[in-house]
């Protein structure tokens, strides 16, 4: 891995952390699993960096959280967050970034905007929810269907993040195409 790759990984980990500074909205009926802007960073990491670097950026961020850095929205950090109802989403983040990067690579012959939207949708929502919903169910005792129905409250915000990710990727591809590493 090159020095440049390490800097890019660190940059996206920092971006995810910075997005945690935006206010969170707790969802009381889902044991307080918050709505945050940090999944936007997860989507961007995969779409922009590709599968491996995108997943590594998210893993670096989660490592910092695990060692106690209060980088999750609301200033949360430490190992205890991996024993909270959010754990499934946290596990899904690096896998979602990886999936988004794979989709961007697989669709590199297509236009960036729809490819990035598809990648963010599948990786940043589909894969993340695939782990997040069972995590809520296991940690709260809710039935899987109840956790899934309750998680629907996240969809409008996540769809906005998909649109933002696609627009950012398209804009970068037009102005600085070499920065869209998922297409390299």
C-alpha cells in the first residue's frame, strides 16, 4: 500500500468522524439507535476509494472508536458501543463500503452518477441494514420484523445520503477524475 493510499484512507476515516459532529437524532422506539450523517461518509469511502481502501477507512474509524475516541455521533466511543443496539450497523459499515466499492468497480463502464447511486444504495443501505436490523433485534429483543419496520425511519435520510454521494462522485469525476479511485 502506498503512502498516498494511507493518506486517502486516513482522510475518509476523518471525514466519517467529522460527520459525527453533526447533530444526531435518537429513535426512542429502537433503543436509541440514532440517525446520523456518518453513513454518508461510509458511502463516500466505498464509492470514492474502492472496496479495499473504502473498507479500510471505515475499519480505521471503528478502531479509533473501539479504543475510546468519542467519534461516533453524540460523542460516543469505547468498546461499549459494540454492545449497543447500534452494533449491527457498525459491523455493516465496512462491509457496506466494500460492497459499494465493488459495485463502482464493476460498473466502471457506465456513467458515474447512476453507478455511484447504485453503489451507495446497495452498499450503504442494503448491506448496512442487512447487519443493522438483526443487530437491533438481537440487542433489544425485538422481533426481526419489528426491527425492520422500525428501521424504515432511517430510509428517507439514507436515500438523501445516496443522492449526495452520487452527486459528489459525479462532480469529482468531472473535475478530478483521478480522485475517483474506485474506477482506477
